C-alpha cells in the first residue's frame, strides 16, 4: 500500500530565501535546478518542500535522496518523516525496489557508484525526483560521478544542493551547469544562491570569531637535526607543514594549552546565554583523536564523546551527543559535513587539512543559529593559509574548471594526504619527530579583520579575549575588539614612556627608537589598518569585511592576516585617501 501524500498545509514555514528559491523553482519547472546555500541555512527543508509539492501534484511518484555518508542517510529520513515523506534509509543495492510503504529511498554516493544500473532501473520504474545533497561529491572519483550520471539521467526532476560549490580539482560535477566567463574559464552556475554573508545579515547563522594561536615549535628530522620555528612566521612550505604538525602533536604543550583555552571559552559561553553549548575537536587521524580525548578529560574532568569513521555505532554517538549537554566531541571525518548539531559553539581545528572545501565544511558545523546573538568560536593554528581562509569566510566561490593552480599556495597534495589519512603513521610523520611546542594567542579574526594580541597562553590578556560575551551583535563585537586593541596600544605607549622616565640616563629627543622585528612591525601595521578601517566603517556604515575587500581589490594581495609589510603599508596609504 502506498503511503499517504504529504500535507502541504502542515509544512513548517519557510525562511525568506527558501520561499524565494521555491518560487523560482516552481516557475521554471525545469529538469535540473542547483541551489547553493551556506551550511545551516536550511537546504534540507527547502528540498523536502519541493519534493512535497511535486508528490502532491503527481509530477513525481517517488523521491530518491543521495548524500555523502551513512549517518546523513538517517538524518535525511528523519527530517523527511517529520513532513510526511517516508524515505527508506536502510535500502541496499540488492533490494532492487523500494518497499511500497515508502515514497522512496536515501542512498550514499558510494552506494550509487557501486551499482548505477540498479538505481537507473529504479529511477525508470516510477517517475522519480532525485535530490543530490552536497553534489560536489559526485566528482570525488570517476566511479561516483559516472555512476550518478548513469543512474539518474532518466529522472523526471533533479535538485542539486551544496553549501560549498567548489572543488580542489577539475572534475566536472554531473548535472551542474557551467558558464564560460570573460577569462575563458568555465564556472559552475547556481539557480538559487544564499551565501554566508546573506545568512549572517538575516540572523540565520552565527558569526564566527577565530582565535589563532602561534608559538615556538621544535622538531627533529630523520637525519637527527633539530630544527625550531615560530608558527605563523614566514617560512618554506615544508617548514610550515612540519611546524604545524609539531604544534598538533598531543605530547607537546601547544595542544594542551589550546584545549584549556577552548574549554574556558566554552565555559564562558555556557555562563553567558548558551547553557548547553558544546565543543568539537576536529582531528587529523584516529590516533590523534584518541589522544586529544585524553587531554580533554584531564582539562575539564569529563570524558568527551569520540567518533571515528569506521567504528560501529558512530551515528548513534553523534545523535546522543547532539541531544545531550556533554561538553566535548572529538571526531576525524564523521562530523566534517552535513551533520546537524546546532549546539556546537566552540571548535578546535586540530587537523592539517586546509583545502577551502574542507575548511568551509568544518566551520559550517558551528554556524547553525538557534537564537539571536549567539556567536561561535573556533581555535586554530596561526598558519597563513588557514588565516586567509578564516578572513574570507564570507567569500562566494564557484567551481572553476581549468583554473591555474596557485604556485605560492601550500602543497595541496601533502595536505590532502594528511586529511584523508585514517592511520597515524604517514609519510610526513616518518620524516620528522616532534620535540616540543608552546602556544600563545597570536591574533583574533572577526568579520574579515585581524586583531593582533601577542597574549601568552594562560595570561590575563588571553583571558580578556576568551571572556568576550557570547551574546553581542556583530557590530558590538567589532567595536569591543577595536576598543581593546586601542587600549593595548595606549598601554604600550604608557609603558614605553614610564621606562624612559625610569632610565637613569636621559634619552635625547632625537634618539631613534629600537628597531622592531618584522613580526612586531607587521602586527603594528595590522592594528593601524584595523583602526583606520573601523573609522571608515563609522563614516560610511560599510561592513569591515567589505572595506577590506575593496582595499584588496585596489591594492592586490591576500587578506590582512597574510599580507606582507609592504602590502599593509600600501593599504594604509590607500584608505587614508578614501
């Protein structure tokens, strides 16, 4: 017996962007429709409303959902059941047909790739709508992309969803339309778009404040040489990668110090309006995840939940954590995309994966807003590439085919290997041995703006930033950060003046100041630029991020968190004329 059709009158109300995109879809009624919406915006609800409309008017008889993971299959089936659409999340390729008491099934991309002919027959048996969730996964391997194309070409309707419509390779995504730009490159085209900046302005997602920690790292090469470097300072790609991995080593001091700071931030949020706030540590591999769990147990006295991709019961542990008040969750890949845990408000980015796609997916776990004023906090290593991604959270990206690779970027192949590794022993780890690492809060990034701190872990200065109230508007947070930075500069001037007064030997009026190090000079210029941007914001009411973006357009170069001394000086000179 076929299940009853969903009742559109009982469907939950849609957000403004969902209503607008629904109207666009219903007007077009084309076979293919691509919707790009930032994580947390409500792509699932939007897709299910379209499915309900098409089932109700008999345009389709069945619905198939394809998603990246087994856990998301259950999440989709639960969400669909709430609106009267029954989807079989236990369907296996050997079943051939869905049971008649379901409107359809939920599959994974891997499942489709293994037996595309099975799903092609299913699609042809009944008029079918296919929802391809996080469609960029269809290009992960030729078998996945080819399988999806072969299986769902006969579908009556195809709805493609993604929160991150870009990839690190040139594999075209099935059913996505590409348009050639003036530069001759093909770019993906969305029929409906709702970016992070739009969702932030509407209060649909939380703003994110990034706390970047630097520190001294020491490691030993396989030749027995001991090297040292300061995390975040300019150096070669290999040195960056090794300093980064050294900082993430659980046996050093960097991770325990950052864990303590993150747990303190979590406690502050719980005391200031988010009583059930939870934290997530994203680890590179299983061994690191287990080690981080022990560190957190020692820091907060509560054993965190640990989710590993190949452990039985992982989905159940994620669901249990989502509905509990447990403080911390440690995961490798299971919580990197699509998993809905709205109470996550603090993150520790303890992985060496750094492609824009992975970073956006990871940060997307923390932006789901439940009530007005909530803010998410993400702790991360002070690595230039990561700081650039954090500064560009509001940037809209498309999938570009044939784009030249950035020769100055990090070694993506190396970082992809680190991202995908499921075991602790890898090529990079065998090349060196971590010796020690210390942590200090190097800078805070908010609304695309970098605020230098130079605060040692455990210091009063660090406590000031960790104590930022969790229930402030974005403008209030920016104003508070600018105020604190101004106070720091004033305090430094007072200390310098006092030191001069206390010196036995008078300092001549024309005596040149002590030369700054390159790092001190860069931090000073960042502070000066941020002060000028804040002043320009108050004059024009333009968001800080847009002002920084305009300066980058005019002057060129990376975000201020990565900019060189010369680039910062050029932007300072430019904004003084704006």
